[in-house]
């Protein structure tokens, strides 16, 4: 399953994402991972959630990001959900390839049964058609 929190920069998407992960960790049966562009939110996350700064791993292309996600999934068979903050930045994606990245996430979530919760700094109506159906919060 994919869930998208959409809205312009500064609208409060990260707060919603942090609240969501901290609430869901209490009921999670598997592991939760929070991917971000820094470790700024380390102390706002429950200590049972693994925070990964994607920029520490030399990810510079959308394909590298997708490989990075698959690597995370392959090393942790108990991985239940991955939270992606600042998705466009950490995935190194823009308007030209966001549709392809979302399509690949659909394949990954289906094949490995790992859910994705994504914050995107775009209005919901600016997202490609294959992403609009996953918007759960539009700010």
C-alpha cells in the first residue's frame, strides 16, 4: 500500500508524517523505517523507528534510490512500513520521472508487502495520475 501526504513546502506534512509513524509504531508487528534528507527529526521519532539519512549513502538518481529501497527490504524481512519524508529530494526525482518512480513503488509494495507513506512537496492536483489515487492528506 502507498499513502501520499501532499502539499506545498511549509504546510505541515512532516508533522503529520511524524505523528503517523509515532502512532503506528505502538501497534506495529514488524519494523518501521523513516527515510529523510537529514537527521533533524531524530529526537521527534520513537526510538523503535529506524531513521536513515539517505544523503549519507550517495544516492543521486531515482534508480539508485529504488535500489536503495530494495536493499533495505532485502536485509530486513520484518520490515512493515517505510516512511519517506521529502520524497522528491531523497528520491532524486522531479516532474519528468516521478510517474515512473511511483510505478516502481507500486511493484515493490505489491511484491514485498512493504507499505510506503510518502510526503510530497506538491499540491495533489500537480501529481501524475498514477499518484493521485494514493493521496490520503492534501494540504
